[in-house]
């Protein structure tokens, strides 16, 4: 179902479920990736390793890895950019592209949202090295 078709209440429920499950999902992802030799540490420097993981493991959007990597990147930003936090974007006018998605706000100038899910989807499509590492500029 398209997110735009869901009520704000349903979107908020989905967002709360996302937040509730994120730590467990990320813990599993970190364990799985560690067994493959990838050691993520929630720093901006680890983002180049994320790129490598996506390429070497042929990550696709229709996978748990896509969701886990998107969550991981969001957490890197949230933990390292002062004032950042996850929100559910419910603004159809100013930020309609990200409507209904979990996004990070407060990482840079006001009213600018960061959607790790859209960024990861774009990287998967283009596979352009140093894509995520450009996030370091928001420190």
C-alpha cells in the first residue's frame, strides 16, 4: 500500500513500531555483517564500509538489508549530529517526497529532512562510491 493512502494515525503507528523494533533489527544486522567481516561502529567513517557492504553483497531494495542499512545510516546521523532525531514525516506540503517515511530532522538547517531510506535506494540504483561519506559535512 502507498504511504499516502494511510491515515496519519496509521503512519504514526507504523513509525512507533519502526522505532520499537529498530534496536533489535540493527543488533541482528551488526551480528550478521560482523560474521562477514564488516565492523560498523556508528561513526561517519563507517559509511564508506556501508557502501562496500551494499556493493559486495548485492543489496536490493526488496530486502531486510535495505531497511537495516537505512536505519543504520539514520542512526549514524542521529548519534553524531547534535540535535538530530527521528520523526515520521507527516508534512505533505513542504516535504511530500518523504511523506510517511521515518526521517531525521535537526541535523542541519531548520526544515531540512534527511531520509536514509531514499538515500540508500538511490545508492543501490547508482552504486556511486563516496555517496554516503558526503554525509560527514553535516557534523
